[in-house]
């Protein structure tokens, strides 16, 4: 099974920026759409941003204009550039691929990673 490893999280002040990375194992990365998800304490996991296999993008309303998703298929990596961060963005961020096209709610094709913690606080 394909596994993913998320990195790049940390503690940042409101208004700051972070760039998250998600590296996948295996050779089938490029055929899948990839999504960034987040889960805050006591809340359900939610889609943050998604990118199709050929680069089309989809963003949750709460991040439009602040976050940018991109991918490098040669490196089997997807990125999430986050700017103008708000305390409400505090969560563990995960990446995964929808099993079926861009059905972002799942099921998912890859094994979930550990995620990367993003904390926005002054």
C-alpha cells in the first residue's frame, strides 16, 4: 500500500505562513487526485484543499485566497502553502488520495500518515 508522510508544520503567529509537504511512496502517485485535510481537537476531519491528477484545484471556502495547493509528480509530493494563518487554522494536517477521482469524502487510496501539527498562536 502507498504510504504518505506529512511534514512542515509548526508554531506560527497569526498572519504568518507555513508550507506543508506530503511525500508518497510507490509509483502510482501521479494518477491520483490528492487532498489536504485537517482535524482540530473535538472536530471532524475536513477537506482543506484538493488537486486533481492534472492540476485542477479545489479549496474549502474558509481557505480561499490564503492557501495554495500544488504537486510535483516527479517527486511524488504535494504541497500546501498557507498564508495569513488564523488561530482557527490550528489542527493536525493530513494528506491522502480519494479512491475514486475527486470524491474528497473518501474512501481513500493511501494509508493515512501521522499528520503534521499546525498551531497558530501569539
